[in-house]
């Protein structure tokens, strides 16, 4: 499927492409999930379920891209910020504890099948932790914040940004 782009970006084209991609991801997710649920081995079931869940996540990413293309100024409401503030604190604490335990186990267990699961957990939770911490530091703890501040902060620390060696 041809992706939009080139010299001049057509936002309408971007939006409809992203909506098509979202549908494709949802179809992949449900096929993969169906297959995974029939697998007998717990590790294989876990891995394919994880890919299916990631596809669902990608569908949401594509949908948010489409929404942005259709409405470039959605605005961050005080309600949004309040919900985030009241929810992330406990998650950050609990996930940090879990990650520590998972990393210790990773050093202790020899079973390669358990290692696969533990290392997937460790890397996912490290990503969650980095995002939640960035949000907490730059968004939740400030009195006033502009949208530009939010995106600068999240982009700067984003584990999704990707950079050489990181
Ligand atoms: Fe995907
Ligand atoms: Fe998590």
C-alpha cells in the first residue's frame, strides 16, 4: 500500500492511509490472536499474543495519526492532565518494583524459555517506566504547561524516538 508523503504532504491522504493501516493492523491482530489461542506451548502462545497485542496498539497509533491529520489542534484539557496525574504515580512505583524483581530473576533462572518471557517483560516495562517518568516530570508536576512544552518533553525523552545506540 503506497504511503503518503513526498514534497507536499496531503493531510487528507495521510488520514485515509492511516485509517486503512489501522484496519489492517486490527485484522492482523485478530488473526494472530486466534492462532495464538490455539497454540499449546505457553511461550509460543505468549509471544504470538504479544505480537497480536502490539498490532492492536499500532492500530491505535494509526488512528491517532489520522485524528491529528483531520484535526491538527485537539488541545490538552485540564481533565486529561488531572486523570494522568492521579493515575500514574502508583503505576510508576509498582512497575519499578516489578522490574527490579524481573531483572533479578533474569540473572537467576537458567531456563531459556523463562528467560525469553522475563526479558520481554523487562524491556517492555523499562519502556513504560521511561514514558511514565517523562510524563510525570514534565507534565504532571507542573502548574502551568503549554502544549509545546508537553510535546518537547515527551519527544525528547521518548523511548520510541530511536537514536543511534539508543
Ligand atoms: Fe504493526
Ligand atoms: Fe507496564
